[in-house]
């Protein structure tokens, strides 16, 4: 079984990273989202992001 992170298997993450690097992307920012309130109409709040450098 492949290790899964953020809904992608590790092999898919490698392919995605390589495609981003080939397109000139050198990093990305991840923003966690907090959900609160009712289940039928939850409020979503974007929290502070963290920078993640893409390396070869």
C-alpha cells in the first residue's frame, strides 16, 4: 500500500512535484482551513499558511 498524504499516494506526489518544477514553480504555500458551525452550512476560515520549498 502506498503512503497517502493530502489524498495523494507518494508516487503521485513525486509526479506532481516534478510537473510543478518543470513549469518553474519553486515553492508553494499550504493554508489549513478551519470549519466551524453547523454541518449543513459550516463557516470556513483560512488560517496562516506555511511555505514549502520544492526541491529536486
